[in-house]
C-alpha cells in the first residue's frame, strides 16, 4: 500500500518484493494440471533443499573409512 | 499403596528415563543434514508461536496499519511457510528411510496426525487475516466444507469461531501432538539406515 509522503513511498518500494505482486498471478496449465508459478517455485525449492541435504555431508561430519 | 503422583513418576522413569529423554550423544548415522528437518520444523513452530502471540496481543488494526505490525505479520506468514516447507522435507526424508520400522509405527502415525492438524491450523490463519483475501478464502472454502457436511459446526464465515480455532484450539492441538511426537522419538530412538543387501558394492566387506 503506497500512501503518504514521497519519502514513505520510496522506502516502501525499496523494501518491496523481488517480483511485482500487483499483476495477475502466472499459472502453468496443462490439461487437468493447473498450478501457480509461485507454488511451483516453492515445490522446486523443497526438492533442491532435500536433494542437497541428502547428498551433502553435514558440517563437522567425518568421512567414513572403508577397508581397501 | 502409592499415590497417583508416585505411579505417574514411576511410569515416566520406566518408559523414558532422563538419560533417554535428554541424551548426551546420538548415533553416528545422524551426521547428515537430512536429520535436521525435524528440528528446523520445531524452530519454525517456536517463531510461529512467538509472532502469533504478539499479533494476538496487538490486533488487526495494528498488523494491517503499523510498520511494526506489518513486520510481525510477515514474520508469522514466513514462519508458517518455513514450517510446512521443513515439515514436508522431514516427511520425505522419513518416508524414504521407512521410519516406521523397528516398532516405530506410533512415531510415524503421530507425525502424520501433526501434519493433518497443522493444515486446518494454517487454514484458519488465512481466515483470520481480516482482509479481502480472508473473505475470498472463506467464501470459497465454505462450499467445500458444506459438501463434506461439517459446515454446521465448522463455519469459515464465522470469524469468531475461526479466530478461536486459530489462536487457541488448533495451536494447542499442534503443540501437544508435536510434544508427543518428540517424546515418542526419544522413547524409540532415531530410525537407523536401511541395511544394505548382500552383494551390494557399497556394503563394507
């Protein structure tokens, strides 16, 4: 909500979202499948974070020694 | 004949001794980031409770108008986003570990119930915003709930009822269930990795 003095407006704009949230939301629509891009981004982030958590070693974890 | 307090104490000491309730070490297989999602979910829940308490103290005219109110409103929103984000990652991790193995069915099922109860808790939060968004969600949601036959005692258009559910009944249920879930995890221990089959090249000789 951009109201008030110009300085207030500038401050609010500088703290705004990374994308313009005043537009209509974008959707991916394929036959029966319909989902907003925002939700797809969140699901994608969850998959990325989960894959990193599974594949990366935890901080401080020692590599296990395997017999040669 | 011992009193009920002694019986409860003896039951607690028998089922969950202090060194098992608050252990000083964990198995080596827990040194993986995938085991952090449960703790991250609890962290998000704590932020949710604290920010929600502040919002409840100040009221809608504060969280919609004042800058600090906007801030705590956003903290509450992003805490619930992270709560579900980490809870779903926790669910995926435990599903692929088959965390119900070794007599841990109650641990698994209590987590499932936590997830199911957290959903209406978040839903009533969206209904408690006091803006056009909450009105839209309420009018859309009522049709679905009426089709299930629950509209007579759970009415999204009844703001007072939804707000009571959101700030008291459902958070109490979620916190109680999460507490029970943690106690069950302590009781049964973290599920070990699935053993490698014979002949698997990754299996140590």
